């Protein structure tokens, strides 16, 4: 499945926001503060899950158009199978 440029930029923005939280959580875990470190890692996981699975109302028409286009027009790789 190919990702569009917009999807790629969105994932990069998510990574920019999540990486500091992961680093802080890992640092706290390494220093023995397991509660706070684990909480930060859990928050980072929720941030990634929200960015991947929760859609905004403005995303719905684009997602529907991609599904219809994928259903109507098959890529060359799919035609060879």
C-alpha cells in the first residue's frame, strides 16, 4: 500500500511530537522511575494510535475518494496477479 505525500508528512509530524516523549519516558525508566516513565511511554503510544486511526471530519471525503479510485482503477501490480 502506497502512502501519499500528505500521509508521509503527517507521519513525520507525529514522529517529531512523539520522539521527545519516548526519550523522556525511556530516560525515566532507566533512572528507576517506572511509573512516570511507563506513563510517558503509554502516552506516546496513544499519540501514535490517534494519529493513525482517528480521522477528522475533513479526512472522510478524501478517504472515500481513495477507496473508490482504488476499486475502479487497479494498479499495474494488481492487474498482474
